[in-house]
């Protein structure tokens, strides 16, 4: 993973790939969180009688 180096011509993480991993992981985690929240929101709720 060195697309930052190829596109911009500099290495913010000295070639380790950490910056690219963060740039990919954050949006994936955000989308997964949104999907989990929406799935929980739409889940049928148990009816309780008091």
C-alpha cells in the first residue's frame, strides 16, 4: 500500500504503509458502524405487556 507515495510523490510514513492503512480503515469503520446502527434500529422489538 503505497498509493500516497505514487500519487503525491512523498512518503508521510517512511514507506511503512501506516498512513494508507489509516486512510482506508477509518471510512470502513465508519460505514460498518452506520450499517450496524441501522440494522439494530430496524430490528423488530419484542412486545412486552405490563
